[in-house]
C-alpha cells in the first residue's frame, strides 16, 4: 500500500479510537460484524449497480489505483531522457533514434518517438498523443467516480442498518435490560457508513484523481519533448522548455 494512503487511513482511525476512549466508549464496539457486512457489501453492490459489466471487471484495478503507490516517473529523469534524444537527433537526424527507441520502456514515449521517426505530421502527432492523454484521464475519472459514489452511498446504507436495528429494538420492548446494548448496536451501522465514506472511499477517489493528474502532466511533458525533438530544437532549448512545464520545486531539486 502507498505509505501516504496507509498513514492517512491509520491517522483517521487512531483519531476516532482516541475520541472514543476519551468519551468513555468502548473501541471494541466497532467490531460489530453485521454492520460491517451491511455497509461494505451493500455499498459496493449499490455502486456496482450504476456501472456497466465492463466497468465492474475493472473494479479490482480501481481499488489498486486507490491503494497502491502511484506509478509516476520522475520529471527529472524524463527530461534527461528527452534531452539526450534531442542531442542525438540534432547531430545525426531523427532516423538515428531508431535503435534507442527500441530500448525505451515507457510505451507512450516509445509510440510518440516512433511516429516522429516515421515522418508523421507534427500536428497529427500531437493530436494523436493528446487524444491518448484525454482518453486516459476520462478512464481514470470513471474509477474516481466509482469511489466517490461508494462514499455517497455508505452513510445512507449505514442509516438503513440503524433503522433495521431500531426495528429490532421496538420488537423487544418487553426486555428493558437489553434495549441499551441493542440501540448502541443499531447506531454502529451508521458510524460504519460515515466512517467508510470519509476515511476510505472518498479519499481513495481523491487519490485516483491526483495520480491521474500527475500521470497526465508527465505525458504532456513527453508530448512537448517529442514535438521539440521532431522540430530539431537544440538540447539546451529543449531542457529550458521542459523545465518550464514542471513545478518550480522540481526545477530547484534538479538544480541542487
């Protein structure tokens, strides 16, 4: 799991547990299996019902995006690679990059360079690559929306669990001694619904969008680099142009 995500989850949960202890509540009361099953399973089912079957097949990868470390290449490394390619192209021509392209691992950069080597019109090349970026952002948006949708359903489903619990309470009014624990158990479902939404589902949706933004920014950096290489721009100008596209903090880190 991504350390930032894990720490965020842990801090939220620890804050809740500390609050419960300070209020004199028993943290173990959270471990109420019926409430957990209802909120998690029913929330997932409700969110799934709003998706197509093709979308549902991607749910595993969506949770992976929300939990695992983001795969965002270093801007410094990307710029260095592009500048090196620009130097070679400037001295020997675009066709000289053919051998180096085969060794490039980034599929997006590899496709873009190959199109440039093949003589694709610059405007057409840029259009194809930008369309690919837009398609990726749209797909990531669907993943983020699924998580935020779960975050929207979870509290309401928690209330459903609370109502069911209170119905059980009303059916046992003849046993006053059991009413307190039963009412407390009923409200645990509401707590789980709000907690799952605000501690997990909504943050995962936000993380997916953030990672998507970072990856799209890196891809846009590559598009500009490929365009400059194709145009025969000097390596120094390429570096200056690409450095202008990344956050100042990254530029300062590179200079250091």
